[in-house]
């Protein structure tokens, strides 16, 4: 046995071993460098997230590769999608609940209106002769009250009587505030009638 280990390999053995190494090495290189066959890589061979935006060629994704109705409005640039036609008006909604009561208004608004009156009797003279008997009646508001409006009336309601209001004008104080009204009545009815001025007064 010891003599066997001391023997040198023959030249034929050396050549055979070299040929075997070259053959094995060439096969391995060919297996590594061989191109991947067409259609041999599928979704099962791809890792999750392996295909990124940078690895997709420009204009490689077209309409044929996008599923119908899979894109959202957010996927398009502003103004890229045309606006659709205006739809029909919908039915009116139900009435909402009543709102809460408003806050009280500021001081100085009208709180109470009081009617102040003053009257005078005017004779009728000769009926409907065109010569009216007239009288003036002035009614001022009480105290610090102010006037907002006024009207007149007659004691006779017959529309055929010649009873007219010839003048109605406000009475102002030194601060140009309306504190009352002056009225002028004209009577050509042939009989006496009471002329009254009604002033609407309020406390500021």
C-alpha cells in the first residue's frame, strides 16, 4: 500500500483529470450565462414590490394594459377630465327645524307705540259752495316721546260730505326731532264736524 501512494500519476491520468475539470467548468459557465427563456418568469417568480416605477419603460403602460374603470379622478391632472352636463334639479328638501330665538336688540329701539289725539270742531257753512271753513289742530307727543307718523279723521263718515284734510306736517324740536304733527281740516259740508289729528308716538 505504501508503495501505491508513492507512485506518481501517469501522464494519461493527468490529461484525463484536466479534461474533466475543463468539461465541468465549461458546463457551469454555460448554465450561468445562458439567457432566461421567454415567458419563463411569471408573477410567482417576482418578489412583492420588485417592479418599481423606475423599471417601467416610458409609455409601456397603455389602455390595453389598464383594467376598465380601475382609474380614479385623483389619477388625472386637474382639468384633464371634461365636466359632464348639468344634471336635472333635484326635489326640494324637507323644511329644517326652527331656529333658536334671537338675542334681544340693543337699547334705543321702539318698544311701545302710543296714539295721541287732538280734535277741533269746524262749521260747515253753506254746503258745497266752494268756501271751506278751516281749522288747525296740533298734537304733540308726551314728555320725551317722539312721533313717527300721523293721520286724520272726521266725526262724519258720509263719503259725500265735503270734508278734507288740507295739510298734515311734522312738528320739530330744536334738535330737529319729530315731536308731533299739525293738521288743517276743511269743511264745506253745510254742517259742523269734528276734525281729529292722530299722532303715533314712541319712547326712544
